[in-house]
């Protein structure tokens, strides 16, 4: 049986071979060792695992770790075993013999860490099985899974609210890389962590440059971005498998060394591509978001998104794969009105999601769009989403390097909304723009729109400007898209405030190609 370490630093050096703790690791560990509950909100890669693994090695008895995914559990256990730590897991993925052996070691007092799923830890049979084992620490990993606000809600996590009563007096530590205030409140409430000491590490990644642009010619824009990174490795994310494969082929034609990765590939091929990405330099990996979990390549120099990510969290996680080595790295995203429309449709047409789920998804999309459309610093916008204040301009994002021009678009917004209203909320943006600029087409004539007062009322702006106006009105939620009616633009509640001039509408001026080039240089 392993004797507990008397000192956390000794465990760190002896078992992991690391010289010192990072960030707030030591404070977390001391808090837990004093018997107090802790909630740890650190971004990925900041070393959350040691925050419970080291206390486990310093305490008498057993520490139980709850983890949502069996695969994740097995990986951690294998890593610990390789370091000589007495860790094991109980899971339905193991054979009965394997689980019986784990139970034997547990009863013999040989185990320091036991990994289990949330459904198992609350079972009476599990309590019985523990018998007289001293449980010294309970750890809830990926604790954001308890919140419906997150993307990874797990119903089984709700039962973990009873851990405090099931294991009275046993300190609990909950950890996650999701720190937005809403999720944080859910975690504290649902896991009964009101008395826990909360540790938050900054989510800022100062070496990452953020750039988000309106898509005009996506491929050309990508080329311009990639040209800076000759001989460097990076990731290009696309939404669909088709687009992944097409983009990869096209990049190879353009003389890049590109490979692709998505969930539908054979496991051997996936492993080969992952290994190639890890080992080789100068490889461009075109992938769906399936790629990245557990990728720990330190010198990823760029991450590009050709489609809107799923959420701000997704954007942060995916861009966060760049520059783990701390050296300057760039991220780039293109998006368009079409992306917003498509995302709205996916939310509305998902038959499996409840109204509540849809409401949350809409709010998350809006949070992402707010970052896309901000005229302020991107970093400030991203960090404020995670409840972090970052008051100065960062100087390392597109809007800081080249401030966005803004214009008072109240009149333009009113005209655009009037065009929607007067034509009966039945038409898409293409037609609405024709009406605004007074373009006589078959359709404007057929519907008699040429005779409307709004016809030609927006001649002072170009088609591009009107596209930008509609995109931003959609992002601000002043208009919506009726997917049941061929994507017709409809008015949202807040449109009334604009009509009545109760709010000023400030638009950002879309940047030109030359603007973007100058900012990156
Ligand atoms: P997280 O769970 O927060 O994403 P991990 O626990 O996986 O992060 O740690 C990320 C990496 O940092 C791992 O390779 C881990 O071994 C390493 N690490 C953690 N703490 C330290 C430390 N104090 N010194 C050196 N390396 C560390
Ligand atoms: Zn900035």
C-alpha cells in the first residue's frame, strides 16, 4: 500500500517530476487538505487534474473521482498508473473480472484514486460496496455537466447534489474549464457548494491574435490568412464533413500540405492523421470540431474557422488550441448572414429540443454574434463572457489594431425595418434590398413594390451596406428569419423600439481587404 505524502510539493516532484506548482494549484490543494470544499474554474491546460490528484496522494484512504466519460476516465487512470499511482476505475466498459479485481484492491486498502461515473457513485449498491473504506475526498470533474446552460448537460450529474449528505464531512472539489457566471451559479446551487472556496484563473490567452471578418470570398480570404504561415502547422475548422474534404483538397491544389479529419473516418486513419499532425511541421489540418479533444501540440500557430462555431465556449476552446507554447499565434474566422440564418434554422427546426432549450440556444448564438459584431476589443468581449473584466484594449486583436469605424444607422435601420413591414414580412434580404435601392426586377414589379414609398428609399447606400445592415439587425435580434416561409425576414419585438427611435442603432462598418491586411501586418 502507498503511504500518503506528507507534503504536496514532495508528491509533485516525486510522482510527476515537476519542480513547482503553477498558478493557484498550491492554494487549491491546501484548501482541500484543510477539509474545505473547493470549486476550481481554470481554463483548459492550466493543470486542473493535479488539484485533486495531489490531495488524493496526501490523504489517508480513498479519493473518488466522478467523471462524465468512460473514455476520459480510462485515459486518466492509465496516465496515473504509468506514474506508479494506485488508481483504478469501475465501469461497465470493463469486464466483470476486471471490476472484481478493482473491488478486491479497494477492500484491501490498496487504492488511492477510484474513478466512477455519476450514476454509479449515488447507487446504494456502490455505498454498500465501499463498506468500511475511508473516503477522504470527492472530486467532481467536468462539473459544468450539471448545468443545462452548458453544451454538455448530463442528467446524471443532478444526483451529485446529494454527495454532501451521502458523504458527510468529506471535502469535495469540483472542477471545470467553463466559467461563465450563469454556469457557475448553476454549479454552486445544484452541487450544494455554497461554502466552497472558488478559484478562478484568467481565461486570457495573451499570445493569441483574434480576427473575425465578414465572408466575401471565403476561400480567397482563407488563402490570404494562411499565406503568412509557411512551414507552420495549424487547424482549419469547418462545419460539415463535405466541406472539410473539399477544403482540404482545394488547399492541396493551392500548394499547401493539408490533411483532413472528421468523425466518420476509420479509427486507424484518424489515429494516423492525429499522429502526423503531432509529429510533422507545416501541416494544415482541415477538420470538424471532432478534432482537438486531447490534442496537445504546443506549436499550433493558427486556427481558422470557416463557419460559425457552436458557441462562445466552442470558439474559445477551438481557438485555444493555438499557441499552447505561449508564442504569438493567430486565429481567424469568417462568417456571413447565411451562417446566422442557417444556425437559427438548426435551432428552430430541432424537433428534439424543448422551448427552454431553444431559448438557451438562441441566447448562446446571440452571445457569439455579439463578439463577431463588436466594435470594441474582441478579447474584452470574450473574457467578459466568462465573467472576467478586461478593461483596457488588448492591442492584439483586429479591432484593437485597426479600430472599427462605426456609423449611426438609426435611419438606415428604420428604412430596412420599414421595407420588411411594408412588404408584409414575406421576403428574404435579396428582395428587400432590391426594394430599398429601387431596383426594378420581375419580382418587385409583380408584387407592386415599385409603387411603395420605401421603393428606392435607401438609394444612398450600396447593396453591400444593406447586406451589412440586415446581418447586424439579425445579430442584434431586431429581425428574425421565418424558416417555415422560405427564409422570410420578420420583425422581432425590439424592432418597435427602433421604429419609435427609442434606441439608437450603431452599426460597424465592414472592413475592406486592404484594412484587414494592414491590421495583420
Ligand atoms: P486541465 O485539466 O486544466 O486542462 P491538465 O491537468 O490536463 O490541465 O494539465 C495540463 C498539462 O500541464 C499536463 O500535461 C500536466 O501534466 C501539466 N502540468 C500541470 N501542472 C503542472 C506543473 N505544476 N508543472 C508542470 N506541468 C504541469
Ligand atoms: Zn483587443
